[in-house]
């Protein structure tokens, strides 16, 4: 009947429970680690992914980077091009003055063009390699973040501030994503769950005052207010679920405490009431003069209002 606002904690991965980091009845805050699963493989994957990031970064900009080698080749190609360019221009001027052979001119021209093409190819290879290495760094970082996230999934954290009400698994047990591992709920924010007969559901409204007794507190009466009315009927019990909240919490509350409640739908002063157990067929009572038909009014689980048929001086007999 009385339950805190709770949620069940589940694992996102399949594994083995390594350790419960809290105990039942412990107070936790949002983000508190509560359960750790065995996660050797994810930790190794995360470490390997981190090494791959470092390697990719080193290839891109480290002292032994691939680009350093290409930069040296480009520098050498520029020197060759400059030299071949000077030789080609010299040979071209001589050829224009009819000095030298055409073969020498064409050889110098070919050497110049080859050097120019080679430099251009090296520059293109440099840009292509730099882009590929940049992509590799990005991919390595993504893999590392993914591995680190996977490793984090093996530690389950509390999503709310509250109390650990139950731990369902012990170290060494297999964990899956279907069975809950813990029950965590609010410490002071309790909800009262009431089951109401379909004959009475139409009389209820949000905000109505509720009087209830809890088995743990004997005849002590607590006040509450109707907070939510669920529209779907439970086909098994043929009742509707109602939620109410305490106006003032009892000194101590635990999940699942049972009791009985009366929702006040109307109030009357000086009403004549009798215990329901004195009724016969809902509208007849047994008096000294025999059975008498009565007209009933408001009622709760134990008492019913008498509108007419008998008065407060009538002696009633309980049916056998």
C-alpha cells in the first residue's frame, strides 16, 4: 500500500557481478556507483585504443612521423627542380643561339619536366597522407571514447538521491540486461497505492482527503490526498489503481506496508451510522420488532449512513 518512488537498476551489458559497492538501506546520491561488474576485456580494449591514439598522433606530427619523411623528399625534389631548371634555361638560351645539340636541349628539358612532375606528385602525396593520418587520429579517438564508454557501462550508478531498498545479486553471479540488480527509491517521498472498486471509482476526484491506517501503526489514522487516478481497470482484481500522498509522513515508512484507507467524497454532521455487518441484503436491519427496511446514504468500508427507517434509539441485532 505504501511505497516510495522507486526504480529498478539494470545492467547495460552481460557479465559477472564483481562487487556490490553499497548495502541495503544505504543512502545514495545521483551518480553514486552502486554495482561493479567484471570488466577486464573492456579495460584492455580501452588501453589498446589509447595506444592506437598515441600511435596515430605520432604518425601525424611526432618526431618519427611519416610526413617528416615526405617533407624531406619534397625538399630534395625542390633542389633537383631548381638545378634542372637552371640547366634547362641555360641549354635553351644556347640552343636559341644555335650553340650545342638539340639532343642536349631535349634531355635538359625532359629532366626539368620530370623534376617538376615529381615535385607535384610528392606534394599531392603529402596532402593525401596528411588527410589519411588525420582521419586515423579521429578514428582512433572515437574508438578510444567508445571503449572508455563501454568500460564505464560495467559500473552501475544511482540515477536519484535516495535509499538502496534491495540488492538482487551477489558477487560471482551472472548478470544480464533483463533482470534488475537493485531497487533504489526516494527516502521520504512515499506514494500510497490504493485499489478502488469499480462501483466507487466515479465518485473520486483529484485532491480528495484520504484517511488511512497502516497495519504497522495499529489504529493510528494518517491523512493523505488523492494525487492520481489511473483510468485503466485491472481485469484480474476488477479494481482501479489510485495514488495518494501523505500530508505528513508517519515516523517510519518501509516499502510495501499494508493498511486500509477511506477516501472522503462527502461530509455530513450528526449523521446516523451503523456497522455494515448489521445489514441484511444491503437495506434491511433486524430490530426488536423484526426485520425493518431502511434507506442508506454515505458509506465506507465499515459503516453505512442511515437516512430513514430507524432512529438512534432503535435496538439492532447482528444477523447470525
